[in-house]
C-alpha cells in the first residue's frame, strides 16, 4: 500500500470512530454491519410464554372462520361478525317475487390445517348491531339468533386452490353455503326495509364453526369484501325468471373476528405447565407463540445494560441477532408461521416498534421470516441492543415475540428455550468492536 493509501485509510477510521463517539443512531446499519472483532452468544436471556391480552380485530384485511384441534395448543374456533350492505341502492324485486334459492358465499384467500377435514360452518343473523365507531377485539361478542340460517346442518369441505364452477363460469376458490328458503323469501318480502332501514332490519351476520371431522380440522382466511362474498338471492317474479340480487360487505362495513381458545384441551405437559399454570421454569426448554390473539412469549435481557462494564474500552455493537429455533419443523398440518415479529415495551408497559423494525428499516434487514433450511427465525436488533448498552432510548430490556399478522394467522410455533444446547436454544448473538 502506498503512503497516500495508508494515510487515507487512517483518516477514514479516525472519522468513523469519531462519528461513533458522537452519534449512535445509525450503528449496526451499513458499514458497521461488516466489521467485528469480538463475538458472544452467552448474554443472559430469560423467556416465558403467556396468553395474549387483547388484539384489535376490527376491519382487518381478511377474516378467519373454522374449527381446529391442536394437541399442543388445544382447540380454536374462529368466527366472524360482519355488517351486510346492498350492492345497489333502491332495489326493486318486481311483482310477487318468489325465492328460488338463497346462497351465502365467501371467498377463500388461504387456509390453515387439514383440508381433508370437514368443518361445520354455521350462519346466524345478528340481533345486535355493530357500532360504526366501535373497536372490537378477539374476545368481543354480539348477540345473535341461535337458529342457524343454513339450509342443511352439514359439514363443509374446501378446495382452497381449485376454481369453482357456477353456471358454467369459473370463479376463484370460495365456499358456497345454501341458506333457508324462508330467510331468502323474508328478504324479498321486505324490499322497503332493505332500501330504507337496512342496518336496523338486517344487523349483520355471525359466521362460526361448531365442529370438524378428522383429527385436525381447518380454518380458512376469507375476504369478506370480495365481490364473491355475500348473500345471493336467486328468484323470479310475475314478469321474469332467473333473477338474482347480491348483498355483500364493503370496505366501509364494520366486521371483526372472534377467536375462542380452549387451551384445557392441550395434551402437552410443558404447555400446560408454562402457559396455563404460570410455571415459567419450563421456558428453559420449550417456549410457544400462537396467532389469533393466542400466545406470546416475553423475552428479557436482564444484564445487557451492564454486560460490557468490565471492558475498559468503549463498545460498538456491530451486529446483534436474536435466534429462535423451531422444535417441530416437520409438522404436517399445524405448521409454523411464515413470520414473527418483536414488540418493544416502554416503561409504562405500552408496546411500540423496535428501532430496528422494518417499519424504520426494511424487512430484509430486520428479518423474522422463517428459514426452512435451518428451521429458525433471526431478528437483527443491533440498534436496540446498542441503546440498552448505552443506557439510551425509551425501551425496557424486554420484548414480546408474537406471530406477525396475528389477527389473520392461526399458525403456531413451539421453539427452543434458553436452557437447551447451543444449536436449539433461544439466544442473542452479538458481534462487537472495542475501541
């Protein structure tokens, strides 16, 4: 290296470390991510799994319905409460309209569980309306007529990847449930109420599941606001046959999901001890997370603020990664989530984004996506760790691990605790530089 190159490199390093002295806001991003002279994965980590408090399920991008049986997490019933709207103003059914059939349809956007199962899905009419400014959570409920509107009380199979043929035309995958003739005729007979007082006349629908065949069951992710979803009236009148009218759900209509978990059905001793009995010693071997507002894991780094106090030099965190290992990667139906996320916790207990979250950085930087080759998730939390080491920022030394998109994801995960072997344990890997 020539003299100019040597002194140029020296000046670059001086300028770099000088910037670290004055501002840690970008440490761990860019250039520093490629540098590191020391490594540790023995920072103390503690963790335990608990039931989720509440999650807001109002007007989510999708809604889930179904019935699952899980040997680890017990059973889950997913239900939808939704307003119903007219597809056009001032409907006119003509003279003496007579129902031919009444069909409820719902578009399938995804599924979880065993599609070889059949699930007893039931449609009910709400007797309590949804508030236009209301917030509804996974445990919210509304009153409904207990008599199902289903024409037949049967169990339904799904083919989530197959198009559906209706009148020789192909449509995206959806579920079709025939409703009673009496309900269809009731709607036809109340044309004026539909036109003038819809929200009071038809408060909405409660869509739920009561049973399943097979060992697992399924839940389907649906799109209530799709043009394929809603109630279709097939009818004729004195002047014409083959008529139809659709009542659907627009993006403006209120809808929410309810999730009912029966964790007492779990047959997993660690889950019962850890989550239900609150004995957090199990967290050393096994930890759990579940979508649908189910289970989260609290992860803490109790000694991280003082982990480098014995080092005389200053420490720059080049890269910090939280590693989560899947303990059951070969599960056939109740598969692991495609993504997890971390919630920062403020001193007042409220949750917020970590400074490394993709909200501030990018998904490729932050991570949290399942690595199917290594059966693990990795989160890059460099800035969060640096703030803890420096004693800066407004976050505590604990985070919540949850399923990403928990409101519309039924996936669950059983992962390694803090006391397992190096390959399986929950751990924090830190590369750092002393200067």
